[in-house]
């Protein structure tokens, strides 16, 4: 999405006050084990989109817990005869589920994220993506 990025409000309270004042919804734009980025998209006085983002770092204890619970998920699909790979770090949506269920869930979440982010560019969809690796983020060692 293109849009004019303005300076983010100084803190979370100011961010939510800005969004209420402009009548826009706050959504989670990005999330990983150490932070959550919130985003709003409004309309500026000139009619162009104005994007506000606020990155909130999680307290160290919470970040360590999320790291222990997060997985690195590798997915691939074929585009014009070539393999297209995608990797996402995902925290299971249900933190109390067993290992097998958590691995299944993070595969689905990762595929949905890739479809939302990349479908227009490479044609990735939940249907054509295959999971080739699911590994605990704390144990992940790339090559």
C-alpha cells in the first residue's frame, strides 16, 4: 500500500488518540517475538492516504517467552517452472496446544501471511504453498 507516512505519535496512548480523532481503525501490521507494530491508515487533508505506525517492543521476559513459543516456517511453490521460497516466523495462535497441533497451526498462519503479502507478486496462495520446514525459532540455524 502506498501512502504518506507521517511521524508516529510518541506513545501508544497518543497513537490511539490520533486514530480515534481521525476515525480510523488500528490493526496489527507486523508481529514477531520481540515486538508488535500497530498501523492506522487515514486520509490526509489533500485526500492522500496517511499511514501511522507504532512499534512497541515487548518487555524482555515476554519476548523470551514468545521466542520459546515461536516457529520458523519455510514454504515453497512453483512459479513458471521455478521454485519460489518464503520464510516466516510465527507464534502459534493457541499457546496451549500440543506440539503437533502448534506445528500445523503455524503452517496455516504462515501460508495465510504469505498469500496476503505476496500473492500479487508471485501468485502464492494457501492452496499452492507447501510447508518444507517448521522449526522452533530458538533452535533455528539458517544454513
